[in-house]
C-alpha cells in the first residue's frame, strides 16, 4: 500500500476509537478503555518508595526533605511540560513554524534527516487492541520510500535516557529500569496493535531530542512476543484482564 492508502486503512480500522485529551481517556465504540499503553508500561516498573529515598537523598544533598520533594515535583513538572510542548510542536510542524526550544530544533533536524529515506504515513496515531483491550497513541508511522516497509517513531526529551534505578519487574526483570527500556516496551505495545490489523513493523525508532538542539536515533528491540505471552498469561490469572 502507498502511504495514503495505509493512512486511510488505519483511520478506518480505528474509527471507533475516541480520545478525550483533558482527562486522557480512550473510548472504543463508546465504552471507556480501561488501560493505556502508558499504564501497561508502568506495570513493569517497580514503584518508587518515596518514604525510603526522600530522607536518604535529602541527607546526602544536605537539604530538608520538604525542599527536596518540592525540587523533585518541579523537575518532573518541567520535564512533563517540555515533553508535551515538543510533541505538540512536532505534530503540527509543516516546515513553516519557528522552533522555540532546542528540542524543537532537534526535532526538525530529525525530520529533515529521516524524510530523505521515509515518508510520513500518519502522526499521532491513536490505536486500539481488540484482542487485549488497551489503547495508545504513537507519534509517527513512517513508510520506507523504496521498500515500503513501515517503521514507528517517537520523540523523547528526557534529561537522561539511561538513568537507572533497580530492575524492571517480571517478566522483564533481566532489564534495567531506565527510560530507554520503558520506551522499548512502549514501542512493542504499539506494534501489537498495528499487527492486529495486518500491518508489519520492521523498525522502531526513538528520536532522542537533546537540550543542545541535536538528536540521536536509537533503534529499539521488539518485545512483541514476550508481551503477548505476558498478556495471555495475565488473562489466565485475572479473567477480566484482557476483556475489561
């Protein structure tokens, strides 16, 4: 299929999916979808024990716990705002808009580079898994200009992609718990939804947009088989896990 045909096909396949931006709620055929890709990825991440680590880190930095907690909240909010603003800019970018941040500059450089080899099929693709009952939104679906192969791409603006804390939870307890591995799982959850409608994804490209206005592309591994097995096994333990 051409890029246009693929876009139209995806739009038709997920036409029953709606999304409420303000509350971040997906609905499929009018019924609320109980789980998003973000929530599924969080299931593989060990919870952060603030009561344990806040006093330890505060003592290490020689500041009060209140001050450190406020700092953490501020850093998290600024990072979240930067991510949302960058994604919004890249979603509407047509070549005419002026970038306002280094990350937006980096995003334009990434697009300029990648579009030599690929063409854009769709931006902000909202998808739903009929088999496993979850939904999510990917930044970009690309089509190789020569081979027609499809690739997923996502923009990321983390201060540090590889800042590690412990290990992920079973069945990925052999993977370090850092943002890059979270995103590898995220890509695979996206891929499952596209494969369900008959599309084959050959690459998963993480576009890391840096604070110095440069970018780096990381090609992510597919955990599709492991995630499918995990979702099926969970449905056996929790009967309503797949079909909510």
